[in-house]
């Protein structure tokens, strides 16, 4: 009975926490209308979407991808090129987001068919190699604007509330991506992905079509990342090869995931909520801006977390809370006497009765 009450209390607490969190994120631009503050919210939601999309593939399969910027930059360039050649202006460009997602998915298919044939360190090296190929193409192809990049169509939104629509668009993507990740985790598909992470050869022996499953997760992750990359491009009004295909983007996603809790949805979200606002704030400080001190500081934080909490904040914190709640309780629940007469006190058997029982 106590266990049931405890579970009900946990569910109520989690449900109440989610409601409070939903209210906070919904009213954030209204409570803090300053564009400098809402800018934090926009970028945080963009990175929440990106890291949860990264976690759909890398967190579930154990394949650490450092080429996610391929999809992010490709989505941004796809948005700019399509809007430019089709002469789409104003709010109508947001109708192109599914097209940008399709571009990311199309890139993910050959990318995945090549990279997913190898594992571990070789896979990481391959994703980095593909990333630099795309960055070099953006620098050298004329239709991408070469080193100058592309600019986005102009929006005639009020300057004071310009960030608010982008915040809610990015929030919708973040919520949708979290929902997709949650559905995948609870579905048979997610179980197959985690089986690959635990032991891919054994999963294949049990009938899991590992290549198809890995590629499907890779395509989903790439499509979502391409769409949020298109939102990012329209928000900052331009994309260049060094910003669209930025190696720090991939490292930041990995840092967020490992900080919050690698392989968990809540950990990915928490990592983004901590790292991205901290990075933006550091860039506004004179002693950190214009150099690499902010990256060094973030790297130091990452090392500390890995040494002290190698599993991340969420799993470590969950274990600590569990230990505190179980403190003082018996490790094993005593077994009840079956068929005992109500009200009768249980008397221990004497050594003689035990021995005689054993003799019989």
C-alpha cells in the first residue's frame, strides 16, 4: 500500500512539475519582453530541439555523431536558396520548413549508408570528415554565396516583439521533438535502438534489422535538425560556411547531452537549458568575448562533470534522491506468514523441532 501511495505521489509530482514548466515557457516572452532576454529563450529552444534530435540517434544507439552540423547548415542553406530562387518573401518562408526537413532526410540517407557501416571511433571520424566536406562545398560553390553566404528575406515585424514569434516557433519544434523522442523511446523501435547500443551483434542475432533501424533514427534526427537550422537562419538573417557548418555546434550538442545525462531526454533538455544561456552570457562579457576563453571554461565544466558525475546530472541526481528516500528502510521486506491465524503471535521454532522436522 505504501509503495502504491509512493508511486502515485511521484506521478502527481512529475505531472505538476510538467504543468508548471509548461506555464513558465509559454509566458516567458510576456513576463520578460526585453529583446535581449527573449534572445536567450529563442536560442535555448533551438538548442533544445537540436540536442534532443541528436539524442534520438546518438543517445539511443550509442553512435556518437559529430556531424550533426551537416544537417543544421544544410537546412539553413536550403531555406535561403529556395526562398531566393522562388522569390518567397515574408511569413510565407515558414511554409518551406518541411521542404528543409526533406533536404535533411535526403542527405541523411547516403550519409548514413556510408557512415553506419562502421562503429565507434571510426564512425566519429567519418562524421567529422563528412562535416568538413560540406563546409568546404559551402565555401567553394558559387550558388551558396561562397564565403559571403546567404541572407534571408526581410520580415516587417515590430522591432520590440520581433523575437517573440521565433520563440514560439522554436518552442513548438522543441515540444514536438521531445514528444517524438518520448514516443520512440516507449515504442518497439526505441527498444531496438537501445538493443543496438547494448550489443549490436546480439541484437542482429535476435532478428533486429540493425542497419535499417539505425538509418531510420539517423534520418529522423537529420530532418528535425535541418528544420531547426532553417529557423535559426531566418532568425539571425544570414548563414555563412563557418557559422552554418560550425564544428563547435557538434561539440556543444555532445557537451549538453553528457552534462544532463547521456541517453535521456530530460538530460538533453537540461543540458541545453544550462549550457546555451551560459554561453550567450559569457559572450556578452568583455573578458570572455572575442576569444576562446568561454570555450575553455565550458570545456573545464565538462571535465569536472565527467569526473564527478560521469553519468550526467539527471541519472546521478536520481540515484542520490533514491538513496535519500530509501535511507533507514530495510533492504529486504520481511515475508508475511501465509495461513497464520489472525491475532496469533508467531513463535519461532525451537532447534529440537527443526531437527525433528528435518528427521521426518
